C-alpha cells in the first residue's frame, strides 16, 4: 500500500541542563517574530528536499528551563535517507540560527 512506502521521522528537542562543562538554567525564546521567521524558512527548506512529502515544525516561545520541550519536528518522505537528511539539516540550522546565539 502507499502508506507503507512513506518513512516518518520525528525529533523532539529539549533544554539540556548540562552540556559539556556548561550548565543551562534556562533559554529565552521571547522574540516570536524572529522565531517564526527562522522556523518558517527552515520548514520551507525541508519541504524542498527531493522526496520529502510533508513537514511539521514547531518551536516553543518564552523562557524554557532544563527539561522543557524546545522544538518538535516531524517529516514524511519517500525514503528514509531523504527523511534523515531533511531532519539533520533542519536541526543543524536550528541550533546555529536560534539556539547557539
């Protein structure tokens, strides 16, 4: 069936309390306009990956503490390689443009 030919991958990012030697009390994502713009661009780029059939992308706003959900990404693709590529590129870009600033 057609449904068996679709590969789905999901990612749920959380605020890590400890990264290497650094401790994170909270992350502040209060610039909704910037978050919306970057999220929309990333989602659009994911949808352009050949073989990607659909994308869901959500990024939380406000002050987020260790253990809180930051982002949720889901992708459906014709093949798992396309799903993984779209997901990994999105996560790398998300970290570079939103999280590591």
